[in-house]
């Protein structure tokens, strides 16, 4: 039986400070929304962003000072990797809030609660990045998803949004069921829930099935094929800032768990899960890219491109080395700027033209050279064109895979670059080459501009001068530097 | 100052592009001047490196190295040798000329110059990269601006080859039907070009990553790899083919050429100039830089493939040019045909032939960009590129007609132009190893004469259609300057190729020695053939 020691010292509490602070902050925001009649939702948005900024500063200070440690019998760890992922989550949330401020204006009800929900999900995901055993994985995953169930269906008069919410909810609950079942199997086989204690476990069918179920549940979160079915409809139906949020933050949090689970707990079964990731990666990339070609709606296009991008990220998981982990984390940074930037442009455009159809992007360059140029940069970064961030991210992943000699995966990945180039360029073609039917200019509000400029700056900086960020990722995953080699074998894999 | 000249050449256009972002779009003159000034700085610095390169010392000069990512073994490492230097010079000339050729572009001038500068700077970047990562980085970076330049400022082609019989019945729209599916929109051309080149690029990337990993060195440094990389036979063959096919598709060698004339024909004049002038040479250059330097054994073993395929390039390109009716299409296919000479020179692997190939890259860049510039002028004036419907334009545009004739002569390889020097070197240098291909090349020259004369006659002689009575010549210095610059470079270097030859051979000779040392087969007795 596990004994929990819940008495916390002040030194321990420091490790939880970002989450505690953000929790108090969001309670304050909710209270202000209820009590102060005069406060506008824009002000609430700015307050939320301020809270996130303070949290980010705290995390950066922790990173600098090396404030790390574990709490609650290793259920919660704050190491450099957790801090890295938390910064990504906080940064993504802040960018999403910048995009939301104007969008929230269109909601008929619950404008203030929107910020509460977003921040609550963010806190849940921050806990996810720190969770170090299966129990906390389950609790934090559900906690973070809870906010999303509400957020996806926020446009309650919109049929699409309600449909998206329902789809997301049903599949999310299903995934939760799989997760719980997987956890129970793993616990039954190993007698422990903490990742680091599982490292020496003996292989058995029960363990294998348990982990495959857990992988499936996390696969739902990151939207890897074959667990991607909810993605396109949910992305299309959800309010666009929520889609942007959904396209990045939960994926980052789930990847933190995947990294911990496979690189630490399952290090000894590496040959088996490498195969799993290779297959999942190949299918995600190919499926995502090929289906994206046929899309007419920009949100759906970005949804499928997101599936393909997760396939790219899984190249790093398949490599199964520290370098693979570093590559994933660097790629996530590049993906954050490019993807959120693209969604910011989508929001900016849709606020004026009230449409998300790619057809309506015709001649965007004439209507708003700024938005068109920004979208061009973001899409090309997603496609992996130098000198943009996505290119370095892809090369990093490919180098990690090459060092493990995963040739099939590499070849598929490289072919997919060409396929993805096609549909990104289709959007570019609409924006630059086609002539607009309506030539009125598209104005951009300040908060969205902030989000777009941040995206541009990040995309260019990470592409031209990635050194410090690569080093940051390398330092964050020092714990993987001695990944245990394959020692145990599962009975299903002949010869180990 | 001198040692930083490569950085100046590379970053002047980039900084120009960045500066353009902040210039309001109404200030069109300022936009053009900014572009011209940044290209001018680049041209002056490249002029300097071309003449300051010391052939006696050889090797890589003006080297600059900055750490970029220790973890991945990447450094920002630039330098030029006798092959990169002239090509950097050619790129800078073409960029400068191209900016003046496109002086009259009205639609979205600012964006046009931004993309043009990025395209040229990326091309220049490839020619000076001594790090495989950056070579690929700039290579891939040069592809994307092409998409927009073609798609936005390009023009639809009017059918590739409307081959009609005397009764006016259409026999067949295109010899290229199988590859082109009869589509002649600029969007199609742009997309085809981009996807083709990206596909080639990722193939080459696979080769580069294999070099990175299989050499066991985990570095992208070309000089380190050249000295230390050792591969097993199978692996070096695989890598060689990945590199060769990947880069030859931009060159473009015969069965992989179909994107190029389509792209040329659709592109605006300045883009065609850069594209045919230097972008296509990225392929040859990268093969020399990567395959010749790092994989000498495989190069020696497999370079005959290029010698076989170049027959297809020369003959097919020449024949299509002869039958084509669209000016840009003729020039585009003639480029594709002339690329065959470069491959022949490279395949023969002798001092003279490889030097000839390098000089030909430079010479062809000047000649073909002249022709594209003038085809662009004719198109701007007449809004037609259909040779049969034009004619007698020399009455209206004597300067253009004169310059066009010089361009055609250069393209044919008339003595006095640098093309002559290059062609004769390729032919002499390859005779020993590939006599049949040399005969094909000579036939190719005859074909070139045929279609060039045909095009000249079609455009400038005969009766002037009254429809074109309003057309005008290039009158002011802005319009004439780029043509004069290109012609002057071609003729001056053609008359005095000494320094150029020294520069090229100082790099080519050790390279050929390395390749042939591995398995000495070809005797070198062609020394002293040139002054």
C-alpha cells in the first residue's frame, strides 16, 4: 500500500507556487467578474494575461535557479522538463487570450467565465506536465479536459459548436475509460504507479496491453492516427481561439507525459514502443497530409495539418533517445509560434469576412498585406521551409531519427514534406495569386496584432538563431541522458 | 574589409529585403532604388572577390566561420573557391541586371523586389556555403520565392508548341503532353516547379543526412567531411545517387527537366533571368560541391550516368526549341539543352572539361539571361510571345534587335564571347572519354544555331505587323544598362579569359586529381591547350 505524506513544508510549496498563484488569480478574476459590474471582459482578459505573465516569470526564475524537486511521493515533479513544458503551456495560453479578447465580444453569454475556463484548463495542463505517476496522469488529464468540454461548446447557439462539443466529450470520456483501464492493468502487473519505479518491471501481456491502452488515451489528446477522428469536426466547430488552444497546449502536456512514460518507465521495452511510434508516426503524417489536400475550410486544413505535425513530432518519440526528446521540445516551440500565429490570422480574417472558407482568402495580399505575409510565414514554417523555425525543427527531428537509423520513417517523413508543401501552397496561392472579389481592406485589432507579431518574431528567431533554444531543450532533458537500454523483453516481441 | 566581402554579398540583398518591408508601398521609386542599391553593393563586393581571388593559393578563400549549433554540428561557414566565386559573381550580376529589367513592374512592386532579393541572396548563399546544412538551407530557401514570383507576376503561357500543319489543323498541342498534361497556366507552372524542386531537395536531404550519420563524424562541415569521411561501397553508391538525382532535378537533366521550360515561360523576365542564369546551376554546383568533394570514388564510378543522360538533354531540348513557337519557351528549352553540355563537361572528369563546365555555367548565365531580358521586353511591348505572329520588330526596336543578336551569338558560342571559350573547353576536354557525346554536342550547337536564327528572323525581320506600330525601343539608360552590362561581361571575359581560367583551374585540378587518384583511368595530356 502506498502511504501519502501530505504535510507540506514551505520549501515544498515553492514548487507548486506557479499553479497556486494562477489558481488564486483565476478565482480573483471570477470574483471580479461577478462582483464588479463596471469591469469589461477586455479588462478581465488583460488581467488574465498579466497573471500568465507573472506565472511565466516565476517559471523562468525557477529554471534559472534550478528550483526543482518532487512532491507527494513523486506524484508531482518539477524538473527542467516540466518547467519547459509549463512555459510552453503558459505562453500558448497567453497567445490564445490575446486572440480571444476580440472574439469574446461575439459571445452572448458568459464572457467573463471564458477566461476562467481557459485559465483553469491551463492549470490542469501545467499539472499534467508535472505528473510523474499514473494516478496523477489520470486526475490532471481529466482536470484539464474538463475546461475544454465547456470551451469547445461555448457558442451554444451554434449547431456546429454543440456538435463539436458533444463529439469531443464522448470521445474524451471514452479515452478516459481506456486510460483508467490501462492504469489498472499496469498497476496490477507492477504493483506501482510511479514511473521511475516501473523501470525495472518484467514484461508481460498485461503490462503491454495496459500501456497500449494508456498510449491510446494519450493518442486521443495529441490526435495521432488512429485516434484522430474527433479532431476535424471539433476544430471546425469550436470557437477559433479555443481551436488554437486545443491545437497546441493539450498536445504539449500529453507529450510531456508520453516522454516521461516511455523514456523513463518503459525504457527497458524500447524496441517495442519504437515500433509503435514508427507506425503511428507514419500513419499520422501520411493521413494528415493527404486528407488536408482536399480541405475547403482553413480550420479543417489546420486540423489535418496538426495531425500530420503530430506525426512529425512522433519521429522524435520513435527515435527514443535524449536527442529525440530535445528535438520534440524544440519542435513544439516552433509549432507553437507557427500554429498559433496561423490561427491568429484566421481569427483576424474571420472577424471581418465572417468566413473560414479557404476560398474567401482570395487576394488577401491585396486586402491586408500584413496578414497575408504573416500567414505566408506561418504556413511555410509549418511546411518546413528555411529560414523559418519549422525547418530547423524538422531537421532536428530527422537528425535524431537518422542517428537511430530509422530509414523507413525518414523516407516517409521526407516525402511528406513535399505533400504538405502542396496544400500549404494552395492557401498561399489563394492569398497571393488569386484576385479578391471584395477589395475592402481588412483591419486588424491590437490584441490580435500582438499575437501575430509574437508568432512572426518566434518563427523567424527560432529559424535564424536557434542555438540558445536548442541548448535550453538539451538542458531540460538531462534526465534522459542515461536512458536505460533495452534490458527486459515482452513476450510478444520475439527475441526482445 | 576584404575578408568580410562574402558576408556583404550575402547579406546586402537580405538587408535590402528587410528594409523594403518598412518602406511604404506608394513610394515606388524608393522601393526600386533600395533594391538597386542593395544589389549594387552586392555586385561591387562580388566583383572584388572575383578579381581578388588568388589562383596561386587556390582552395577556399574569404572564409568566415561562426558557430551556430554545436549540438548538431552546424556552423555558419562560408568561403569561395574557383567554382563558387565566379558563380557568386554571376548571381550578383544577374540580380543587379534583373532589378533594372523589372523596373516597370507596377503590380505590388514592393513584394516583387522583396522576393527577388531573397531569391538571389539564397542562391548566392548556396554558392558560398561550406557547410552542408547551410547549403541545403539556402537551396531550399531559393525555391519558395520562385513560387510567388511565378504565380503572382508571371504570365500564362500560350500553349507550348502549337504545332500546326500547313492547313492550320492542330496536329498536337505539345510534345511534352505526357509530362505536362496540356496545362499552361502560371499557377500550374509555379506549383510544378516548386513541388519538383522540393522533391529533389528532400532526396538530396536524405543523402546529406546519410553523409552526416554514416561518416560517423556528425558534422555538416564539407571540409572535414572531404578529408575524413569514409563510406562503405554500397553506402557511397546510395548516397551518390540520392545527391545526384536530387540536385540534378534542379539542373535539370533530361528526364527530370519538364518543370523548367514551363517555369521559364511563365516567369517574369527578371525571374527567368535568375532562374535560368543561376538557379539551375545550383544543381551542377551542388553536385560538384557535395558529390565530387565528399564522394570521389562513387563520382568516378557513376559519373557516366550524366554522360548518358546529357545526350537526351542536348538533343531533346534542341529539337523542342526548334519547333517551339513561344519565345520564352524556345529560350527555356535551349537552356535545358545547354545544361547538357555542363553535364558532359562534368562527366568527362578531366581538367579541361570540368573547367569548361564551370566557365560554361557562368557564360550561360550571362547569355541566357540577356535573351530572357529581351524576350521580356518584347513581351511587354507587344503582349505576345508567339513567334509567328511577331516580325519586323527591328524597325521599331533597333537596340533590342542588336542586343538580341549578340545574345543569340553568345548562346551559340561565337568566338569573342565567353561561351566560346567554355564550349571549346568542354568539347576538347571530353573528346577522349566520350567522343560520341562530343559529336552530339556539336550537333547541339548546330541545332542551337538553327533555332536561334529562326527566332531572330521571326521576331525582328520580315514585315512589321501594323498592330505593333506603337512599340518602342529601350531608350533610357535604365532599360539599356542591364543589357549592356551583360553583353560587356560576356565579351570582355570572352576576350580575356586568362584570370577566369586560372581561378577555375586552381580549384578544378586538385579536385579532378582527387577523383582520378582513387582509380586513375584517364590520362591527362590536355595541358597547355589554352593560353
